[in-house]
């Protein structure tokens, strides 16, 4: 068998690592209903619990991107991110009261969010001619974690108390940190090189004032807001609204992400050939329509089919959006670009579960699907208005 080249080996490890970080994120959504029951929370309070984690993690996006671009400590950032995720879930499992629980849940998101700038900047550098495929491979790992976590954790919750399930999740994060440290290599720097803060600040200013990047971030934020609503309230709807058992609910949540294991790589590769914008417009618009179908179907086979179809498009388009954004900025600011994108995404998506919770308390849980549909159709409209990116080359690319 031919040996895989070093860049592909590192890309595979990074994709696997992304899967572990998303295992933590998506697995926790299935635990939220059990926390809600134990502490007698309203739907609004359940949404706030997710929002705490989301908003606090947003604060760390830009600093982690700066660490990647200025200091070049990608391997360190990824290893710490993985270990942090596992450690925080361990703390959540031993929280003695609701106040401490809120604090530890808020700290969880830091691990997942700080992973992205280092990982995605490394992938784009390792496979520069296949950005769409490289970021789709990274998303493949996320979709794998998203699909496996609810099914596995749902099955565990049938036999174990939710705190025991979270304690078991210490192991994957620590194991991933070790693998990343042993396999991933930071890019070499010239002898005597020192990070130039003034040069980085010039690049930072150009990045944060890039209108095309900010417009792309707005489209991405609308998509992420919708995804966050679906991921938060789908388990609540399945468990509380339909009265499904935990394992059956976990299976349905897995249906949302499992199809994207294949479609994400296809969509990413097609965007390298056909262009990012057409793929963005079609996927976002179709996702919005499918959210409406979910609300109308409500249960049964049509509901399950709509879930799987939504997963095909909603979870496959994010790497294309990020590839579009990274082509609009300098190659030397890849980590900062990703950090800024995720920062804006996370701040806004942290608000969407609260709004959805308020609607669910007043109108019913099905309102979450209609809210998601509106957000996605707005994102599709925004994508249609984006001009083609004209990326400025890095200094090292000139001449």
C-alpha cells in the first residue's frame, strides 16, 4: 500500500481531533434535558445554560487566532484545547449546585472554540491547493463526532446517571491532547526569528476592517444561530415533546449529522471546482425549507427523513463558508480570520437558544424549527449578495 504523505497524516489527526471536540459539544446537548429535569428548569433557563457556554467561549476566539498567527503555537493550542474539554466535563460532573454547574458549563466551550483557528490554519497551509477539501475533511471529523456522540451518550444514559456519563468523557480529551502533541508539527521559522507584534497589528487591522469578511461572517453567524437552535431544542422536543426514550432520541439526533459525513466532503470538493458562492446559496436555502418540513411533519418517518436531509446540507456547508472567508484575507492571517469568524458566530449563536427558549415557553417547542428556518433563509439571501473575494497575497507570496 502507498504511504500517505505527512500533510495528509497530520490532516487526518486534526480531523479526528475535531471529531473529539464535537463529541463533547453535541454529546452535551443530550445531557441538557436531564439537567433540566433535575433542577426543574424552564425552557428559557435551558437555553441560557447553552448560551453561557457559547458566549464565554466567543471571548477566546480572537486571542487564540492571534496566538496562532503571531506566535505560531498551533500544536500547543490544539493540545491544550483537547485536554481542556475533557477536564471541564469532569468538573461539570462533580458540580455540587446549579450555580457552580452554570460556571463549569460556561467554561466548557473554550476548549472547542480555541481548537478551530489553529487547526484550520494548519490544514489550509498543509493542503493549499485543496482548501475546500481540507476544511471539509476537518468538518468530516466534526460530523463524525456529532453523529456518534448523541447515539453513544443516549445509550449510556439508559444505564448510567448523567454525571457518571460526563466523568467517562475525561478520557477522549486527554488521549487526543497526547496524539496531537506527538504527530502535529508547527511550521518551521527562520533562525533567530521573533514574532513581530507591530506587523501582526497591521494585519489585524486590515482583517477586522475587511468588509467582505464581515459580510461573510454575518452569513455564517445566521447559519450557526439556526444550527444552535436545532441542536439545543431537538433533544428537548424528542424527549419532552414526543416522550421518546434517551436511546431513541439519541438516534434521531444522530440522523441530523450522520449524512454529512459523506456530503461534506462532496460539497467541499465541488466548491473547489464550481465556486463557493453557488454551493452556499443552494445549501442554506434548502436547509431553511427542510426546517419548515420538520415543523410540519412533527413525528414519524417523514420527520426522520427530513432530519437526515437537513443534515446533508446544513452540516456540510460551513467549511465552504470558511474557505470563502479565508480567500478574502491574507494567508498570514488565517488563524485570526478563523478566530474572528468563530467569535462573531459564537456571540450571536449564544443568543439564539435564549430567543428560541422564550418562544418555546410561550408558543411551543415546534417554534424552534420555524425560527431556524427564518435564520437560514436570511443567510441564503445574504450569501446571494456576497461579491467574489479578491484576496490580497501575503508578503511572502509577492515576487
